[in-house]
C-alpha cells in the first residue's frame, strides 16, 4: 500500500476514531466553476452519509439471504450451456477439471453463480467487477521494473456491476477452499467472515486517505501487515521465489527446440501445447499489427526489437478451457525470447444477469478491449504489453505469458493460514473496487461493526453447500455417461 506502515496505522486509527483523515480544513470555502469531468468542490452533501442511507433500503443483515430460485438451471445443464462455442475436443478437459472438487466447480461456474447473485439484495452501487473474484484468481506478477506485485489477476468476466457480487464470490470460494484443505467448519466460516471484515476496513482506510494516495495505493508487502496476514509471509516468500523464475525464457527453454535449419519452434505436447496449421499461425501472427495499435506508442520500439518465430495453441485455466488461446514466440537480436499470449475474449458470463440486479449492461465494442480496460481500471500496476486484437473475426486479449507470475493455491493452505489469505484478498478486492466506486460511499454503507461480515459469511457457507450439491450432480452425470470428462489433464 502507499506510504509507510506507521502512516497507514495512523490513518487507520483516525478512521476508527470517527475522524475524516485527509478532509479539507475549516474556514470559508471558495466555490470554483464546474469544469467538465470535475465535480464542484466542496461537494454537496456527504458521500459517507449517502452510503449510510443505503442501509435503510438494504440492511447489511440482508446479505445473508440465499434461496435457490425455482427457475435455476440444474448444474449439469448450466455447465453444458457454458460449453457452447468452445472447441468440442477440449470440452471434456474442462468438465474433468470442474469435476475434480467443489472448489474447482465454482471456478468454472461464474455464470451459474451470477444467476444466483442476481436474485440476492444489492445496494445499487456499481463498480468495475473482476466478475470471477474467487480465491484462486489472486497472484503475483512482475512490474516493469522487475518487482513483484500481488493483486487480482484474471479479468475474463470483468464488467460494471454490483460490488457485492465480487465480495460474495470471494467469501464463498474461501469456504470451499478451506473444506478441500481439510479445515474445520469454524475455520472456513472465520475465513469468509474476516475476508469481508478486511474488505470493509480497507475501504474505510481508503476513504480516509487523500484521493490521490488512495488511488495509487499498491499491493506490496505492507498490505500483508495492514491486513494482519503475517502468518502468510513464509508462503508468500516461497511463491515469490518461484515467480521470479517463471519467465518467458524459462517457458521457452522447456517448450521450444532449435530446428536443423536454425529456426526455433514450439514442441508438440498435446493436448496442453500443440502445433497448429501454418495458415492458422499466420493469422495469429498477422493480428499482432492490430494489437500494436492498442498499445501506447512508447511500447512500439520494444516490440520492434523482436521478430515472430512461431505460434502454438495452448490450453489454459479451468473456466477458459475450450476457448482459443495461443502462445507467440518472439526473439530479440540475441535470441532472447518474449512470449505473448493471444487469448480469445468471450462475452462476460455476468452480462445476461446484470439487468435482473438493476444494472443493464452497456454495449461492448470489442470483448478483448473490455477485458483489458477492466483490468486497467482495477489494477494500479498492469502488464505494459496488455492489449487486444482480432483473429479471423474473433476478439482476443494479448498479454505477456509467464510474466514472473506466481500464485497461492488456497485449497492447499494450512488451516492457520486460510484466514490470513482471506484477509489479504479482501484488502486487495477493496482496493480494486475503490478505483471505480467511491470508497466513501461503500465505507459509509459497510460501517464499523461486523454486521456485514457476519451476513456475508452466512451467505458464503450456504452457497458453499449449494456448490457442493452442484458438484455432486456433475460428478453423477459424468459417472452416468451424460457428459464426458477427461480427468487429471
């Protein structure tokens, strides 16, 4: 986060005491003329009071509510519907990954959860959503100066919508991850409870900071201290060490080989990595010209020092399996590799459900653009080569592949670290939401006591139970032959 730990603690103390750190001083204020894009200062009314007033319409205790809607599709039908448009030969891999555990099922069923969330209470305050803010979608990645940042790192479903949806998905995922790791029920519920509590306290901290400081707050080691996640430090250090070695060069060393004619090509390692016909590879390579136009011009000289040498197809993720995703090998004048990922961008699975919650979705110009701009709205530090393109009429996002990325597997954490991980991710989510929603409004609504924490924790446990039942339905369908799955791929 921004500033030193002592300064953050001082701001937090001021906010806890009911102060308004960073607010303008007393005296007669001078009103300035309205400038387009800027508000009149000082603002009329109080954003914090506006947030508090929302409690009258939607009490914080209402967020515990979850009932299965009679029109809800069954789990197997939802999975089958979400497979539409994917490459048929890869669908069994996706089903197999979702059938592995209830947590894995949740990871692949953001659309089904959006159906359920659309029928739960919302305050009407919108923000840029991750759209798939489960506990496995946070991780480390490299910045332009070689440092590591920890933040949300998957934005395929990003869209403007109710802030509550991301928070509830995160809380429910922690309950499922904890159960998979063997933690007892009290520990799982506490992790969800404290995730929400840290989200709430971080939002209040950001509301109390000067706006520019709050905007530029980054996710570094001080965040761990702020979120009281010190037991997680050892795990994060180990993940960081691995992340620093997780580069394009290392991937290329394992996944490519030099040909007799001196060219470098990707190895064929199906089904995860496979070579593709020359025409398909040429289309992907040609799309990079359009991609360049989406980057800031100051990035162009860097890419101009590389040449495209090969393109291959690579399977990724759980929710993304079956979509089209390529890796592009570029080499510089010394033969050093840079690998780009060109990944198909499908419409967000949240879009069909937003109107039910009172958030009609705006028209999307390009799905890759939606993903990239959503990511930039939520992160302080983003991949410097993040852009989008079109290949054979389909929208894609483009980013660095293996950009010193690393992640914590929440389902493999010891029980005494689950709560710490929840607190850390809750703080990260609050910081991401505060870029597009006024933190003062959300802080006013969330308040100082634990009413929201307890309500969302109750929802998380109930939704985890529902997800386990959904997962059991899918496993039964696989065993009964209704759907085909390839396990362990």
